[in-house]
C-alpha cells in the first residue's frame, strides 16, 4: 500500500518552478516507473550464429559437403588434444555445428569438457584463418548464453584475442569477432567496462566506414549499442564521447536495422544525469531523432521516442532544444498512435515537458496537444492513461491560472474523475492532487462554487466520497480534504452554471472573468 513518503518520492522525480530543485521532472528510475527501462526483448542483448554451414555463414569459404560425420563431444576433446592440425580444424568445425543447434545447444557440456581454452588458443592462429573463424564462431555461441557461460569465455582470456582480430585482414573473421564481443558486452556493465579498458573502441570505430558491407555494419552497430548499455554504473563518459561521432554518422544510414540499433544506443546514453544528456544533445543530434519520430517502422520509432523522452527528463534548456527541434508537432500523432506502447511513451514525454516552466506549458497548448491528451485519458490503455494523468498533474502544478482554465476547457475533468475508480492507489492520489490544483485556480478566479457544481454533475463528488474508505491512507486523507474544503457548505441554487454538453465544461460570464471559462 503506497504511503505518503512513497508519493513524495514520486514527486521528487520531477523538476518545476515552485518545487525544490529536483522535484517535478521525472527521471527513469526502475523502482517506481515500469516503462522507463527498455525491456530486454525490445533489443536483443545477445545473439547466436545458427547458420549450419560455412556456405550460409559469414565465411567466404565453402564447406566440404562430403566431410565425414561430425564428431561427438568426446571425439572433439580427443582431437583438440592431438598435435594434428587437420584434427584441430575438424574438432573446431564439429564444436561450432554442435553449438549452432537451434534447440538446446550443449553449451554447458562443451564448457565442462574443457573445450573453451583450446578454442581461444586457436584465435591466435594467424597462419590458419579457417581455424580462427571456426573457433570464433563456436566461442560466439558460447558467449551468447547465460552469464556463467559468457564468463567461461572471458576467463579463458578471449577478450584480448577477439579485440586483436578486429584488425584481421579477413573480413569474415573480423565480423565474427565483432559479434562475439557484442555478446560479451551485452552480458552487463562489468564486461562492457572490461572491453572498454582493453581498448575495444579504436579498432571497432575504425570499422565504421563507407566500404563496410551493410550486414557487417549491422553487427558493428549492435555491438556499439551494447557498449552504450547499462547504467549501474553508466559507461565511462570519455568512452561515450568517443562513441558519439560514429553514432551520429550511423543515424544517417538508410538501413533500418542500423538506424534502430543506433537509436537504442542513443537512448541508453541519454538515460542518465543531465550532464550525460548534455554530452549527447550538444552533438546536434536532436533534429534527426525528432525526424525519426515520423518513421512508420516501430523498430525505429520506439527507440527514437525513448531517446527523445529521456532528453526531456533533463533541464528546461535541454527540453527546449527538443521542442525547438519540432517535438511538439509530432506528439499529437504519437499520442493517437495505434500502438499503445507508443502512446504511453509519448504521454511520458509530454508529462516531462509539462513539468517545465509556463512558457513550455504554453507551447503544449499552442501546438494542440490538449485534445489528444484528453482522448488518451478517456480511451487509452491504462499504462498510457497513467502517464497522461502525470501530464495533467504537472500541468496543473506549474501552469498559470489561464493555462489550467485551457486544460479544463479541453474536457479534462470528466475522464480524470472517471479514473478515480481505478485500483492503483498512487494513480488515484495523483488525480486528487490534480483536482486540488484545479480548485486552487478556481479559487483565484472566484469560481470555486461553479467548479464544485461541475464536479458534482460529472459524478465526481460521489467518486471522491467513496475514496474516504480507501485502504491507502494518503488517498483517504486527500479525498477528505477536498470534501471538507470545497463540498461541505450549503449549495447556492443561483450558482448553477451553463454546461457545454459536448465538452462537459462550464461557461462563466466573460465580462466578469476576462474570458477565463471553466
């Protein structure tokens, strides 16, 4: 059951005038906000090479179709322990095929048999590129497994051997090494940082060149994205500065897979503190990211939106740069996107813009975002609705009275009040806070009684009263406070306002209130 302290913690993830310095602008903190972290199935952490022959693989060499039957694991071990090069090659090929099975490859059995150190040793056989390639392929598939399986490869001292092969004159060996290193980087921040410390960046970035085949460039980009991934700890800032020029270049590529993985990389780099966001934003990357928000392909749109969403969690200046790049012009369409996950991310971005100063809130209004926001509150998926609720909360906290009036006139109250019946106590608390903010604006206009009547006619009072029995004490207290402050007096029959049946908003006397209508 959420407590007042938990609600306070949520509020500390925002930044806004009138709050403390680190209030109001939400950061992507896993504990409190489930959508913030990229799920592991959105971008693959590790990949196996499951081509069944060298003919289907990266290798330009053709495999002998008449090669004798594959060796058993015991025979592989015996062959590896021999002094025969032909047997070494045959053993490496058999191990590679064994580890390339689509279902249940015997990775643990191969590790326990002591094969890994032998394969790592073959990576240094520059006189036998075919043996290097088979060994690299087998090790790639071992490193694609669990953390324990990846550790077996690393502890056999494979990292320096693979990094050395990034400069191999044989393109297929170089690419297989990139793939293996990507799997190692994808295991987590410890191996990511180990790769960076062992100088993976210069030879890897040297491969980002116009002459590099597109398929190879996809592997390089994916590996780069894994080197940008994870934030406990974040990648070293100096490494980030080295990555960025290549990422800027890759973001201009025409291949959708390359663009997608580049956007994921940028989303990881912006998922951090304001100084880290600054390092990315100062490259001038925002216009291209915003341009990609119009891409119809979800594998591109999703990480591009995540990256831009991360940027607007930063300072007001960083948020303004996103606005200046055209973000608000594409958000209405994204809030109405057929995919609910896009709606949710767009609403999250909007909520963080709404946590900014009045000038940015005004830009939200000017760009026509209120009606799409109300539509989402009314009919969106619940996860998207929650983000829309936070947008309203931030808007009513930092907006001027006139801006809050605009929000209410757009039809916000009805869907907001309807959401008071959801089971999520934290969400209900945010709605109650928003209602309290709206009442504060009404008080400044002298329109409290008319707002009370509107809330009651929309069925809101009944819902607020029902919350007095809510199991969450903070919700109960907030509901009680609203009732005692605004609904405990006698009704004035002369205060019934005119109701616009289409938007469920009130129209007040324009000559009395300078056109501020609830």
